[in-house]
C-alpha cells in the first residue's frame, strides 16, 4: 500500500468519526456569555477611596492616595484638597494645627465625625475641637436625600451627628440637619473651606465586604450610585480642578501573613495535610496500656529471715552456723592470712591474740552447736558476727 493511499484512508476515517461528533456537540451545547464580578484585588481591596481617585484622574484631576497624613510628602498648596476618611482623633495636634493653617491660606479640608462604635465620651481630636464641632453624646440617624431617580433615598445612616459652637475665625456658610443634629456643615476659615460630615460611606467606591452570592448588590454602594456621585461632587466643589486631591484613607495594606492565610490557603492547606499525614505515618505506634509490674511483697531481709526460720524449724541449724562461720573465715583470710592458715587450737590462739579475746571464748565460737540447741546456736552466731566485725 502506497503512502498516498494510507493517508487518504486515515483522513477518511477521521472525517467519518469527527463529523458526527462535531454535529452532536453543536446540537447539545449553546454558547453563552456571562459576566463574573470578582472581589477587589491589590490596592482596591484595602483603599476605600481607590475608585474615587481613579474617577478624579479620569476627569483630569491630579489625585494621590495616602494611608495617613504626611505633610512632608504632601507639600500642600493653597488650591489643594485633603479628604480625611480616617478618624480625626488619630491626627496629632501639631499636624492638626498645620492643616488648619493651610486651610486659612486657601485649602479645602473634608473630614468626618468619630464613628459611632467609639465611646460617646471619647475625645474627638484637635481638628474638630478647634473648629467648634461638638459630637459627644450624639448618635447616628438617617437623613432623607431625595433625588429625581430615587425619591426615597437617605444618607448618613452610619455616622454620628454633631452641632457647632461659635469659634473665632470660623464662619458657618452652610449647614444641613434636623432636630437630631447636623449631618453636614461647610465652614469658612480664612481663605479656605472645611467640610464636616457625619459619614463618608457614600464616597467609598468599593464595599468593605464583598458578597459572592450577590455581587451586583454588594457593588451597588459608594460611587456606583448616581446620587452618591452627585453628593461627592458637591463636597469636592470648593477647590475642584484647582490643585491636587489628597485622599487619606487611613488604613494599611494587608500584611504578608494576612495574604498567605486568607489568599494562599489553596497552597498551605494541602501542604499542612500532607505534613500531618507524613508525621502520622512516621509516628511510633502505641499499643494498649500495659499494667505496672507487680512489686516485691517482701524485702530481702524478710526473705533471709524467713529462710533462716524455715531451716531452724526443720532442724537444719548446722547449715545456718556453717554459713556464718564461712563468712568469718573468708574475712579472716583477707585480713589475717597467717591465722587463717592454721587449724585447731593454734588457730584459736592466733585469733584470740589478734582480737585480744579470751581463748575459751574464741574456741566456743568456732565449735559447731548441737542440732537442737537453739540457744547455743544464737550465742555462737553472735560471737562469730562480733569477731568478723572486729577484723
């Protein structure tokens, strides 16, 4: 078979199998397009004013985001605007006075009252105290904000309301509130402006908690609402387009450990399980708990005493005497080999001379007692032990 014929047969077989499968796939599947809303990534995940900064840049405004007020880096100019989303109580007094001096030269400062979760009697910071803003003992309350496309709209539901005291050098241009307190006030200080609001949630372009089950609903907050854009544009109006917008969001980027724990779990969880499995495999297998070994019920002395009483009871007293006599002679061979080499009376005299004992007493100790004479046995054993100890 030629190569041309072989390739023709292969092509024909592929067509016979491939065409029906392609027709079957196209008839049973439909191509659709679906949009997936992913949670914020990077700076957008920790900077609530990220979307506001991007919107300002798209409008031709120079916008910079900072985690805290850094006057050395900001180099504020008279036409700049500072949006202070963080709690103003965290601003040091020296920085607060520098900000107010900059406002007097033509700056625009936008700040909020302390959040409602703080203690009502907690200090509110140098900025608000200097401006005559009084927010202690005030609570949050929604304020109706009717717009054409949403007549039932309300704002400032999460912020603490406030009141204003008369302060030299500060003039109130506009105020907005009701019997529960103010939610907005525009103050004039020198050539600049200070806007105080009870809540800034409406200008946070990304929600703090992303709902995966309802992504569209969770994104319908902040600058995604048209009324929120209008309100934000109104608050930024005094110096809009004149200088730089400094957006101080007051939070920090997530740490490396935070990212590893919450975002890297698909990697470290399997590794942790593999490590635990390896440790379990290499661990020593433990069987059932063994009972403690039974302790000796009697001491060695008790066994010796019992053995001696047994021999004594059955008339084996010579064995007891011979054991004590052998112990004495063994020490005598170590301490006085000459006396140990003798025998009979000569040995008795040598031992008596060595111990300075009477010869009769030594001879009595070296003589074996009668089998039934218990008293003589005890006396001779006592003498042998004394002689052994004196060597």
